[in-house]
C-alpha cells in the first residue's frame, strides 16, 4: 500500500498546537463567510435584469459541485479528476426520467419532476460506489489518474450509447414544471436544495467522520493503527461526494434545458478543482467562494474577450504561484496577523 | 528550375504576408468579443434603435478552423446592409460575437447572456450540432430568432423543430441522400459491386453513415456492404483503418468523416495508396478544405459540399460576396461554404424584415417561413413546415483549374442535387417527427 | 493463406507505427513524471506548440531556400532546440516555484498551462489548421501498398528509444537522472543538487515531444484541440508502462498500438474501450505500472 509521507519539520507538540489553532481560525472564518454568502444569495434575484439570477443559479449549482469535490480533496486529501462523471450521471438520470415523463410534449408534473431529481441520488451514489470500490485502494497521483480514467470511461459510455443517452447530441428539452421555468423561482428552489446540501456537508465536516477524514489526509498509516477501516471510510466519503455532485448535476439539466456528455468529461471535472483552489481548499467556505468568483468571471469576461481560457488560466497560475492557499487563506492570514498583534 | 524556385519563394513570401495580415484582422474582429458594428457615422444620427445580432461560433477547439471565414464575412454583410441605413433603412445591425467553445452548456450560457445582456433579437451560429440544439432550447424560450447553417443535424429541423430556428444549409440527412444519388449513378457507370464504410464514431458520423447505407440499399440493392469501420472522434492515426480497408479490397469506400479528422485521414490514406485502387465518393469537402489542402488533397476523389462559390459565380449575390471578401482580405482569399451560408442568413433576415415591414421577431419569423428569398445560390424557398431552406448539395470530382490557386469540383461533371429531392418528402411526415413544444 | 498473412503483416505494421507515435509523445511525459514527480498535463499542448513552431520554421526556410522537403529536417531540429529552451524557461519560471507545495498545485499549474498555451497558439497562429506538404508516394510491400513515411516514424521511435536508453545508461547525467527516478532522497544525500537536473529533464521531455510533433507534420495536420485528443491516450500509455520507466512506456506503446490496430478489424469502435480496460486493470492490480517501481506515493 503506497502511503503518502510528508517531511515532519516541527516537533509534534508545536505541530499539534498550530494545527488546532489553524482549525479554529478556519472554522471561524468559514462560518461568517457562509453566513454572508447565504444572506447575499437571498437577495440576488432582486438585482436588476434576469441575467444575474441565471448566473446565480449557476453559482449555486457549481458551489455544490465544488463543495462535493472538496470533501474528497480538502478533507480526505485526494485529488479526484473524475468528479464530473457523477455530476453528469446525476444530470443524465434526471434528464432521462424527465424525457420519459414528458414524451411528446414539454410538460411535466411537479411530482414527476421531483421524482426525476431524486433519481439522481441513487444513480450517482451507485456510480460512485462502483468507481470508489476500485479507487480507494489507491492514493496520491494514482488516485488522480484512476479517477480520471473512470471518468473518461463513463464519458465514453454516455457518449456512445446512442439508443439510451442520445450520444454526443445529448438530450434537449428538459423543462421544469411551469412555475419553476421562471428563473427567479428556479433560483429559490435551487437555493433551498443547495442550502440543505451545504448544511449536510457542514455537518459531515464537523462530525467524527469528518475528523477521521482529516486524519486520513494527514497520515493514513497512523489512522489505520488507531483502528479505522481506511478503505471503508474513504469509500463512504467518495460515495457521499459523488452523491452531492449528482444532486448538483440533477439541478443542472432542467436549468440549461439540455444535457450533453461534455458534462462528464475531464475538462468538466477540472472546474470544481479550479473553484476549490481559487477559494481555498482548507476552508469549508472555500469552494463556495471559488465557485462565486469563477462563475461571475466566466459570465462577464466572455462579454469582452474570446480569450476566456487565457484569462482563467492566468488567474489559476497566479493563485498557484503566489497564493497557494486560495483567496480565503489571504484573508485568514490578514485576520490572524491582526489577532496575533492584539493578543500580544 | 532555379528561376522558378525563386519566383515560387517570392510568391510564398507574399502569401505569407497576406496571411499574416488577414490573421491579424481576424484577431481584431474576434479577439475583442464585444461589438462588431460597422455603422457609417452619418447613418447613425437619424437611425432608430439598432438591431442586435449575436454570433455564436467556436474559436476554441477543433471547430475553430471553420469559424474564421463566417466571422470575417458577417461584418462585411452587416456593413453592406448598414450602408443602406440598416434593416428597413433605419435599424443599423450590431453584431455581438461570442465563443461557444464547442461545448453545449457554454453555448446555452452565452446564448442567454446575448439575449439578456446584449438584447439580441437574432442569434447566428453555431458549428457543432449538439451546441446548436442546446441553444435552440434557449432561443425558443426567449422567442429569439436563430439562423443556422454549419450545424446541420436533421434533428434541428425535425425532432427538435422550433418555429424560431431557420436552417440555411442542407441537413446531414439531405447530404447523405444527395451522396446516394451521385453514388448510384457512379455504380451504374463503373460497375461497382461492393463497398465499405468508415465513419467517425459520433452522432453526425453515425447518422450520415446510416442514412447513406439505408438509402443506397433502396436505390441499388445488389451493392454489397462489406464492413463498417468506426474511428473515434479526434483520431490522429488512421493507418490501421486504412490498411483494414485496403485488405478488404472494396470497389469504393464511403467516409463519414468531417473536420480536421477528415484531413488527417485524407493525408494518411493518400500516402498509403488507398485511392489507387479504391474510389472514395462522397467525402465532405467544404471550400475551406479545398483551399487549405490545396497541395495535399488527392485529385480525382469525389467530394460533396454545401455552398461552393465556384458553382454559383453567375448569381449576383455570390458575385457580391466574393467581391466584398476579396476587396477586404486580398485577392487570394475566397469565402467558404460556411461564410456564404451565414451571409445568406443575414441577407435573408434583411429580406424578411423588409417583407414584414417591421423588425418585430414574430412578424419577421412569419414573413420568412414559406417565403422565397434571394440567396447566393439563386432564389430559393424556405419550407413552411420546418424552416429548411430548399438548398442544393454539390458533388464533384476534385480537379485543378487555372482560375483558382486551389482545386475545385470539376464544373463539367458536377452533380447538383436539389434540396426538395432529398429532404423528408412530405410535410405530414415532417410534422410527425416534430415533437410538441409548449 | 498468403493474402491473409500479408494483411496480417500490414495490420501489424500499422500497429507498430501507431505504437511509435504514442511512444514519441509519451516518453517525455514518462520521464518528467519519473524524475520530477510532476504529472505534466500540458505535455500534449507543448507537443502541439512544438508542431506549430516547426511549421513556422519550415515555412521560413522555404521562403529563404525554396521549397524542398528536406528542409523539414533542419526545421525539426531547430524546433526541438527552441522547445527545449521553452521547456527550460517554463521549469525555471513556473514549475520551480511549486516544488515547495504538493502534487495538486503542480497538477493545477500544468492544467492552467493547457488553457494558456491553447489560447497563445490561437493568438499567434490563428484558428486555421496547419500542415506540411511532402510528395509522399505509396510503395509496394507485403503484397499491398504502404505509406513509406511510416518507416520514418517507426525509425524515429526506435531511434529516440535507443538514444534515451544510451543517455540513461551510458552517460553520467543520465545515470543521475535514473538514480533520481529510483530514489530522490538518496541522490540528494550524495550531494547532487536535484533541482539542478529538473530543468534539464523537463526541457528534454518537452524537446522530445516537439521533435515528434515535427516528425508527424507531413502525415498529421495540426490544429487547435488536437492536444485534448492526445493527452488522455498518452496518460494511458504512461500509466500502463509505469511512470518513469522508458522501457515500460515503450512496451506499453507497443501493446496499445498493436492491440488497437487489430481491434479495428475485430471490434470496430471498441478499440478505445479496450485501452481503458487495460488501463483500469493495470491501475487496480499494479498501480505503478508494468515496469515501474513502487514509488513515493
């Protein structure tokens, strides 16, 4: 079993203290940030025009997607490059059931729509279970590559199974029921689901299981010595993350009115990675802040230039090179410095 | 020898410079997404509200190669209309360009952004059919017109039909049936008996191959299909497929390959000697490819394209397009199929608005459906049950001619298959395919 | 039956050329990962950039000296040198800064480079596909026709493999590199400055990629988006062979190339699925690959 080891520079005591301090500071920062984002999200539809609301829906869905990724990366310490696959599975599960219900027309009942959304949960969980079963045997770079390979495999299945998934054309005409077609209503609907999911994610991160994951991230071997079933814990976490990604995907199809296999591809799997990194992977609120920044930039930068890849690539480059902890760690650094000076 | 070499190299230098200039131009028009207005200043003073149009084409990924000329010609056509004051002589056209990155969800988002932020009333584009169909849902909901030509899945006008979307080129189904018409003729002429197919393993490739095989079976039941080969999208090495085809020794090969993969295949197949013993009819060769692959293209293969300028130089509108394009980008530059079709789309919008007497979307849409419009391929009707332009497909043998620095289809033997001969025969059948929309 | 044998041979030969194509692109990737522990997502993008650079050099030479196919050789060599320099610069300016961090940051850095390089190509060369025309005529072999250029591709593949082997086993620098693949800590404990060899290895990996892009130009037109199609396959080859093992990459290329070539006949459309199945199996059973050694992760 290959195990990730880190150079231990600090003595155990100082390491522990600094870790605890860091944990407190981070929890301390994430709380207010999430609260502020939550309050702000309530008033987004009041902004002039329909477009901010549409961008808002996108931000909410992608926040959940990035948050699910951070369960694997930030807490468990593994880099998944296949999270898009579960996002896509969720999107396709919902889209396919919606299409089945609305065969021949674009109308769908509320119960049917909610059922279609719910279907995403077992489908993406099952997908994550199968993939995770193999994946949790690996760590580090092999984890990343195998997750990417499975993601591509699922992509090719969806891409080439014409009779069932519609192949690369995707599925069009997935409409939510009448009231939810108004972006404002759909926004609040999405907000409710994302809020519940965020609360669950928060609870998971604060639970003993959440701390087991952090322990796994920091030292797998020691975790095993303590008596934790590593693979079981990793698998459970992977399935949880896949399910949250699936829920995010489920909301995506009815929002865009269509789904396509690109949702499962490795470039799609890259976006939650970018978002988490921009926001700060060490913070619960990191992926949410990252999703906000990434999506708003994406929505408005393309109005002025076609060089969006260059723009986002440069931003990521700068963050990786100069602010490797993400935006929140900069703020956190400032705050703790102030606090430090006050304390002394 | 030496002299001709020097002359050649000088010509190359000029070529290169021209190319550099036109490239810079392209970056200027597309690099800054924003607005591409070409409104004469005097016209602006007395004009009413501008008519905003979104141009949604990929400049990222493998589709980008085919976006260049449409992006270059559209501002010229817009400027031409604006020199008359714009639509109805008072609504100058404003073009807003966006990159759809060949991704359906990006296309959908950009379409929404164009509609809600830039207040466009029409969207022109896109390249990939999957993107077009994602955008179709958005424009239907917002009641915005969509004029498409490059993305030509039959679903756009049949299964996913919306009255707001107009198709200005032959669909993939029409193209495949047109190929069957030509191939049936060749089968009789040359006594071909068996064939193989090589398709790209994605929706367009599958669809094109299926329609071809089905229709050939009807037209010429005794011709035997030996094997179907499928290559993945984005294949870089066709050698294994080429040797597999050559081992089969069919009389002809039908290829459903498009884009850069098509070029890769042609280049590798030519080097491997595939065309020495096996005919290759029906390869999709838009003018873009004829120009870009001027040197490498194997001569004698039979290609199909959608709107070649060289077949329509007798039509006034085509003369105008070619002149506009050459004046702006240099003598060696010609608009390709896609540029001409999109130019037609913009001109059709102008005619629709004139006929309706207003630029209101509903009125323009109704005036265009079933109308006969002036295009660079002559006067053509728009089918009233699915907004499909009755446009022909062109099949011909690739030959060199003295007039152009690149090969064209042999004008003497070129087959022009009319749109109404190959589309879904009756409007009742079309309506049976179309799904209900609320 | 002779006709079957000949078609078998031709198919084998096609597979061999595909294998060498894969090897040429993937060997640099494998080397970079083996030594530096960096998964270079941008490898195929740098490969593509190398193709464009070589294309422009060839054009410039054609203007200077008239059109001649043999000008491709100096163009490829100069292109390789240019890309060596660019690779060196990228390592010095960008990648060097991430050694203090962990794997994810490095992944992201190279991921960002894909986006940046793609757009830079668009800025410099525009969106059109590019190609080089060589008057290649098919020759007769095994009772059929074959593209003679394939011999050049296969020759280059074996040549690079031999050169890499010689470099790694017979030169001092190469031995250090090999030792670093095996145990970085031990090498640095011996007083050799590991970071000093990083720039060289990265640049060399990029240079091999650029060289192969130049070699393919006459049979493979280049255009935007080509890197995306190639990188996943390269990953597959490198993983199957084992990171850092040039021999492994070579063998894996042969397996994948030849299997692919025959599956075209037997299961058209399923060729890629076979590769992924091999990849997944290898990763599960032997994650360090067929020839790799179990490593730090």
